[in-house]
C-alpha cells in the first residue's frame, strides 16, 4: 500500500480522525504508524479487537484509559541510573493507579470482551512500588512521613523560620524611619527588609537586591544573620535527605523496569484499540465478514467522510466479474463510488469497522492501487495524461491476482482514439493478470468492451432525467449516459451555448463524425446482419414499434427502438435521407429530445411560435423545435399511410369510448383530454 494511494483514497484523513480519538502520546504514535495489512491473521485480530471495544463503548461505560502524562520520558530513562524528581514519581504513582483500575475493569468485562480483556492479564500494577510512592509523594512533593529524619529536619527548619520572623518584626520597629515600607520579603533565600537608598547606613546588614528604580535596597539586617545561617544549614540537611529518599524510590522503580515498559505498551495498545472503536462509532461502523479470497461485496455502504446523508452503495467485485466499468454523468458520484470501494477495503485491512450493512464481505488484497484525480504537477512537470501514465507504470509492476486496481476517468487527458485504445489494452492486460479492477469512463468503446468481455461488466450512476439531478445510486449491469448538456444547464451555462452544442452534436451524428455518448444502449453487441438496410428491415421495425405504440409506451433510445432488427448501425450512422431530416416535424415522427436525452412521438406539429407537442411515456410535453431533431420519420415507423395514430396517442379506454360514441349517443359518456404539459 503505497503512500500515494493512501492519500488519493483519503486514508490519511481517516488516520487524522483516528489520531484525534487517542488520549496518550504513545497511543497517538501507534495510530500514526498504523497502515493496512495483507496478513489475514493480523487483520482478523485487529477487527476482533475493534469490535469488542466498540461493544464495550456501546454499553455507555467509561473506559479508564490513561493519558500517560509524563510517562514517555520516564520509561525512556529507565536503566540509565537517573534519580527521578518528586513530580516524575508523582506521575508514576498516578499512572500505576490507572493501570490497576484498567486491570479491574477488564477483569469485569472478560465475558463481553474476551480478547482484549486478556491483554490486561499481562499488566502489573506493582503494588509495592505504588505503596511506597503513595507514602512518600503527596501532591508532587515529598511528604514528611517519607523518613523520620526528614520529618525532624523540617521541624527544625520551621522553628528557625519562626524565630527569624519574630526577630524581623522587631527590626521593622527599630529601623522604621529608614524603611521604604513595612514589609518582610525574601531575596536569594535570605529574609530582607526594604530600605531607602539614602538611609542605607542606618540599617547595618547585607544588601541582597535592589528595586528596578534603584531607590530601594533589600537588606538582610545583621540582627537576623546568625539565625539565617542556622536556617541554611537545616535546608542543606533537608536537601541531602531528599536526595537519599528520591534515590531509594528511583531504585525501586528501576527494579520494576520491565514490568513498567510492558504496562506502557499495553496501555498504549488499549488507547489505540479504543480509538479505533470510537472512530467506528462516529459513522456507525460494523464488523464485516472476511473471505479467504480477494473479493468485495458492499451492501448499503457509505463513504465515512460524507456523513449519514450520503446515498448507500451496493456493489460486488470478484464474483461473476473481475472488472467493473462505472459510467454515468459528471457530478453523478462515479469517483465517490470508486473511492468508497478503495477506502473501505483499506479500512478493513487496517482493522477498522466500516459504514455498511449486514452482508458486506471483504477479501484481502496484497496491493490496493489507485489512480484518482488528474495528478497534475507543475513542480514535477506532469500533465494529466503523463500523471496517469506514471501511475499505470507503477501499477503494472505489481499487479497480480491479489491486486485491487482503481482507475478514474480512463482515456482522459489525450487524443480520445489513442486514449481509448490504450485504456482497453491496459484493461486486457489486467484481465490476463486476473487483477480486480474498478474504473470510470465516459467513452462508449470502453463500455462496449465491458459489455462484450467475459469477467467484465458495466455499471452506471443513476440520473433523474426529469429533474436533471444525479441520484448517486450505482446500478450494476447497464452502462450510463453522461448527460453533459443537462448538467451544463443545471450549472447555469448560457442556454444559447448549450443549444449550439446540441446542434453541433446532432450534426456530428448526421455526418457520422462521432457517436453520442448519451446513447448508452449502443454498447450492446452488434447484430450479425449489420449490412441490412432500411428497405430490407422495414417490416421488422414496424412490428417492433407497433408493439410499442399499442402498449402506450414512448419509443426509447435509438438502439432500444431497433435492437435485434439488424439495423443498429443504420441508426448509429443516421442513414436517414437528408430531405426528410430537414423537413418540418409531422404527427407521428419519432424525434430526439435533447433536454431529456430520449425519444418521443410528435403529437402536434410546430405552431407559429415554433412549439411542438411531443408524447413521452403517455405525457404530452411542449418543446421548442430547436430542442428537437428528427430521429425516424413517420412513414418508416407505421405500416401504410392510413395507420390510425390514435393507437399511439390515445389510451385503450379512450379508443373504445370514441368507437362507441361513433356508433350511438350514450348519456354521460365523455372523453377528457388533459392539457399539454408546461413548455420545456
């Protein structure tokens, strides 16, 4: 798992979130170093730990984790002969108390979390050391009861300080006229009084400091000099006894060095395990089933960074197919689907629960490699295409039957014909290597490759053609349209530009320059009779469309109209005669509706404002004629010139009613014709 792939699939963001749930520096270091593994036993152990920790958190219990304050340098210095300070030994005492509490907690949770509770069995709370520390250290200071000698020394110090204070109070009255103010303070460990500089000679003693302005001198009066010397002697005795006590406590800690190191590792591991569980609970993660072969089955999966409102993803890779080609509109969610597949695979192999539903399964991959984004780099002189090629080169060095390859926007960034050919060659090579591939594309040739190649399949991101909004739902087995014009309109591109583009696209189709990407059904396998012409297949075409119009259905996309009749290529190359293509629309013509990216049947020809009423799935919609193009003229759709078009436009019930009204008068019998829909 190279760092580039981890970053492209946003695993670094997951790790950043994971770091935020740790409470100790050691736990954070474990999280920072954590990477996905391809070792099945390791991954199963991680997943079991995370699942048990998540179950404990779900009960609402407070986990007695330790922040391990001050313990990292303490553990690092064990065995170095260091004499620890009161503060450091105080940290040790607090931490050993947390270790003892964690042992008790895990013992109580042995049934609910048998795996991680067993880790606490190897921890040692060092009761003798804890007892000594609790006796000697109080609030980060050596307590008087640390030793009898220390207690005796501190009693003498207190007595001397009391005598010094009484003597100084007498001195304040004695030298009242020479004092700046009536206070006693301490400078450099000596008791002093504030004397005016100009009256310094009136107060015999030693000057230990002066004020910032220089007008006040802090003098130790000669009256307390003898007592001050006695106080300093006892303070030196106290420091010697303090060193002795701290040395003894440090020696006891040194004797427990191995146990303390093991405790530190165990507490850091608990911190890391529960951080994984806390992270999983933020997106309702569940444990997944692991298979013994490379395989992915996502059921109701969501991208963990998109929140609970994201649309669930259902996808399978590694069962009936090893390559999945995802198509559909821009902003439709293709790249998100690709990232979701890759990121969840990384998370599983990192021992994290994933946001999905029951039935989700994963196998383990030796390599997970992704080429997502354009990869442009000015510093590295990489264009979009060269960045793709650099990624593909790296993939080809390691791709095998246990590799998951994720490719975004195949054939992008270069000449379409060459890019398509290169992309298909790459897919064929990966298929020969039995690698697992999920890729996105807009090109029909790649969609056709997926439709015709065993072990490959198409998928599309669903799109609502009426609201012109993506549904972000992945549908397996069908290729999708790009809906470039519809999306351009939704993002506010000027209508005149979109209309001009639609006109050019229609011209390209008429001249056979390029096939429109929005006719996804054309990727199906071409029938063998591709040399059949209109004259030889009109009967089959009429039969199919008569069946459609009798059922009240609108004619679908081009190849749906004629699929199986041997004239797919005729429609793809737009073999309509140019005279009929330029004539005004007539009732019964099949027209292509650019805003809806589908066909409809003309119900009313253009009026003086150029508005044409078109039937689409039993609905009458009004479009400006500029938004329509002739797809199949009426004389090629219906048998004979006297074909009853009511079969197309009227329901079966209305046709019966009209026939009855033609024979006789029936009271109360009526036909209600709904008004035309709003102009499109």
